C-alpha cells in the first residue's frame, strides 16, 4: 500500500478527536444527542482548521446506528460505508469546479428522493463561495425549505463572498485558528504513534509556522521527517528543512536597523538567502515578527500573551525589544516591507528590492515621509546622547561608536595661578565690542558641537526693558542645544574665555529660543548704536 500523508492518515473520525474547536464540537454533539438538528450549516474559517473533517463526522453521526455521546461509533455498516466513500447518503461537492446553475439543479432534482439507507441525506458543498450568482439563486429555495431528511453543510474560507440570503438560511459556525500549544501536543501524540523522535522545540517551531492550521502543521511535519529520514528531528534540522529563519534573526535585524547600520542588516539577510530561505517567505516572516512586536509594545502584558502566540523565550525577547524601538518605528518598518511585497510580485530581481528596503529602514534620511522624519530625529537624538556619554560618532559611521575620544573641548585659555584681582564688570561699550567681533571670538574655539551651536545657531541679545550690562545668547531649539545648555563646565569655561578676550568680566546667560525670559532683542551693530548709545566702529577689510 502506498504511503498516506499524516494529515490524511490521522484525520479526526470522531468529535473527540477534533482539536481546538471545542465550542463547535460541543454544540454539534448536543444537537445529535437531542435530535435538534438544523437543515443547513455554514462552516467558515481559515484553511486546515477542521471544517471538512467536522462536516464528515456530522454526516456519519446523524446516520450512525449506534451513536456514542453524539459521535459516530465507526463500527456500524453505515459509518463504514460513509468513511469509505461508498455511501449514497453523503454527497461531497467541490464548488470550485462545480459552480454552475446546472450543478445546483442536479442537487435540486436529487433531494426529492429519500435516502437508500440511514436517516439523512447529507450534502457537503466545499468552497461554497465559488458558486456563481445564478447557482446561489438556484439554491435559495431548496436551502430554505429542504425535505426533512436532507441536511446541507456549506464550507468556506471566505465567508464575505457568500450572499447574505444564503447566510440567513444557515446556522453559522466559525472555526478558529488552532493555538500553537494544541498543535504541538497533537504532533507529539502522532510522533509517538509513528515512532519518530522529535524535539519539543522543533515541534513548536513547526506549529508556529503552520499559522493556526492543523493540516499545514502535519504537512510541514511530514516534509521534515522525509528530509531527515530515520533521524531525530531537531530544531536546527526543522529550520533547514523548511528553509525558514529563526526569530532571533529578526530581532538582530531590528537592532542593526535601529543603529542605522544598513550594511550589517543586509549581511544578515544575505546569510539567510545563502542558506536557501526564499526571499518572499523571509519578508513575510519578518512582517509577522514586527506585528508581534507591535502588539507587545502597545498592549498590556495580559493582552499581549493572549494575542501573541509565541514561546516564553520569544515573549521575553519581544519585551526586551520594546525598550529599544517605538510603535511608530515598527509601523514604518511594516509599511516599507508591505510595499516591498507588493512590488516583488512583478519584479525580476527580488533580492535587490529586498536589500533596498532594508537600507530604507536603516536610513530614514532616504525617505521624505513624516514617520521617516521622526525616525531621523530619533537617530540624531541617539547620536547626541552618545556625545553626552563621551562617545565620538563619526560622520557616516552607521551609528557605531568611534574611538571614544569624546567631544573636542573649546580651545580655552587656562587661568594661571598668579592671576591678580578680579576683572571689572564689562560696560555697555564692551558688549558692543563683543557683538561686533562675535564671529571672530567663536572662531577661537576648537571645532565641535559647542562652537557649531554658537557660530551657526546662536543670536546675541540684550534686555530691552532694563538695558542691563548683561549678554544673552539665544540658541535655536534642538537636541544639540540641550546638550550645550546642560554642560555647565563648558559654559563656565566659555565665560572665562570671554573675560580674557575682553579684559573685563562679561555677565552672560545662555538659553533656548523657546525658553526666553523678558523682552529680549537681538543685538546687532545698529541696535548697539541705538540702545547703548555708543558710536559704531566698523572693522576694516
């Protein structure tokens, strides 16, 4: 006898063998036991969740000569005939290939004849959403008022395509995706029966890859067993057999992208391609990982555990990643990868498109969208934080720490030990002189963040209300300005530099533009002349 696939060999034969659909099984068993059967059922849900299997079990149960707790006994002649496909009372129709009006009319002609054996004639119409409009209309009257000995069971994966007139005539049952734990337990049970050794971690990985479908899980398991015939199925072997990436690969990718290290992110992707992983599948799995990460980042721990079906180790990794990436960034990554999937459908070089997408994710400056601007600001703030911590970040360094030499200090003259009396306070004419020679003063500092802010992003001001002998230095609002204002030692050193350059003690205050106090005016040569009353001495060329 030829080999029978696992999902066919272990197809459920009783309601008790159906896994993950307790809400449906219990209801149908009670209907069979009490005789409160419906004339039409609609089974809807994703692939591989048990719709057709439950339909066949129900067909046997309603005709079984000796039902056991609402399930077919499997031993009577009627059960054996239905199971073998020789019974005339159970008719299975594939609506994908029999979707015309003439096919439905054949059913209408047949329902008027009573079953040759058993109590009910059961019609199972699979993929019912594929019926044409005319076929649906032809089915309406019979579906609403069939003979008492006829039961219709309609199955579909796309209930949205079934007309409401059909839905209203059926009792609807929604088949849920089966959770990973249930699929894993079922596969462990079957592996023990088959005598195949398999790691629990490998079975959990296959269960996650099945995405809630028991049939897909058994098909993938069959594939792994065939790839490593007569060997123990380990986690690494399952990865290789299915050509998929471990979730740790995606967490590593996100970290490199967060650091702006596009080269490392592309290298990780290249290694997966060399291992034989299909590009489209890699990106699909990456999006699913980001989806889980987004749910964990935006939900309470209890809700996240319910919505995200992963192992405890993966949940811990996701919780750790939420400290490194924001929901806005995750949604930008998902958007880029979704656009990639759309463009890859008709592309001849999918690998190049995938690499470009990873670079766009790591380099938000290559985009102009609002979310990209926010990500660029996030990277800038991260670099500023590195500067504050003393880590030098070179231009174009992909966010990696450099030599650690720290931010270069201004070239400030040090105070000697034999300094004399304290310097007299600066007069208004001294402030005018500072104003006129501001750029020359700033150029006396070493290149760095402090000089850049004073040279390109600062305005020299005075208080128009008090006309006090105090200089105000206003900085444009930015993360870099925050760094400068928090560095009290650097500001104090700059004050000493001003005092020595002017030969007077210059009282000054530095602030951000959005945090000014008083009626401050920007100092220029004309304002010096008008407000301070001193003649302007223009600098010779």
